[in-house]
C-alpha cells in the first residue's frame, strides 16, 4: 500500500470521481462546485439512461475480458493506480478475481465497454476467502466484531468508468436527441448504474450486505440520490484517501425508496432485482426482507 504523500497538489487531489463529475458539468458550462441538487426535475438522467447505456452481469468470457480491459484503461492508463508493465496483455487482474463476479457497463451506440464493477465473495473454492477491505481496516484483520455477517457480505470493488466517455459527443444513437442538460444528467447517473450492478450481483449470489472502500467524492455524489453507506472507521490510504464503508442492502434500498422512489425503481429494475423490502399483504413485524427470504416464503 502506497505511503500517504506529505504534499498533495490540486491536480493530484482531483480523484477519478471528481473528474467524471467535472466533465459532466462542463457539457453545460456549469462552473463551480456541484450544486446541492444536481438533478433538476426537468431531467434526472434516469429516464434516458437505459436507452443510452447497458449494464449487465458478465456471463461469458468475452464480457469478463471486457471488464479487465476497462480496468486496465481506468486503473493503469487513466489514473496510474496500477503499473501497466505488470499487465502487458492489456487486462488488469488480481488474485481476488478468483472469487469474484463482474459486471460491464456498455455504451450502446458504439458498443464500447466504458465501465465495470465486481463483487468479491467471502467464499471461494469451498473455503473462506479474504476480502480486499480486510487488509485496510485493522479491526477486520484482527477478527473483531463487525456490524455485518461476514459469511453473507461481499465487497464492491474495481468500480470504474473510463475517461473517454466524458469526451463523447452525442451525435448518434438515442443520445443524439438529448439536450445538453439531459446528456449531462445522464452522465451523472453512470455511478448509479454500477451501484445497480452491485445490488444485482449480491442478489444472485445470496449476499445480504456489502462493504467497499470508496472515494469520499463518490459517497457524496451517491448521497444526492438517496444512496447512503455506513462508515467503517476513518479514511485510509488506497489509491488516495478512501472511506471504508458498509451497508445492509435491504436497509439501504429502503432508505432510497423513502427518499427517491425514482432511484429505487432504477436500482431494483422496479423490484425485479431486489423486491420491495415490505412485501404487500404480508406482516413482517417491522422487519425488512431480502430477496432470499421472499423466495423462501414463496417455496422457491
């Protein structure tokens, strides 16, 4: 793990997420900081997103290789987080991929993969496997009590969007019909698509909780959509300052539904990916329910 530099320039302090959001602002010449409500009611970006982009679980070899190519671009070329000479084949990989599930974000009109995210599972090959966060948070490494069940907790990592999408001029495909404001707000939803994948993959793998080590800028951006993670200790140095965090997926989505029903519909695909936490017509005794518990009650 790299040592914390004693002096950080303004350019170095601008993180990957900061750059994505800055470019989205630039499309409409919006100066200054991101406003407290960056999604005007005229366009949230959500209503156009699935026409312009596709985010899906990487089922086959071609999709998984696309994920590794995106990671190479984002981590080795765009941001220099990893040494490109260690990935001469143009695919960024690590040992955690052996027990991980991946998703790829694709730009429909060009067919180019432009983003990726994975979940690292706590089990692999029939045995307990370490999550990346356990090497960064001392309490986890010591096996101290944690606020989540480790056996059903996965880690969201390699959360990345390539820089090139920020320079795309929408002259073809569905985005060609969007106004500059609609295109800007659609770009601002790119992290939400990766969050949706970070919910769909755990749902399919029987996970109930997620952990992550995120850029503070990304956490602030997600909070504007009603997506809130719990902090797990203080900031750590990992490709810059990052915040370890965790969430009970059902509780997280319940909060999203209360604050931003439109975002809840997007993240869950209208309940398909992760059902409404309060099942209509059933008494839950105040308890929130996960997809696995819903399936069990239905005899699945």
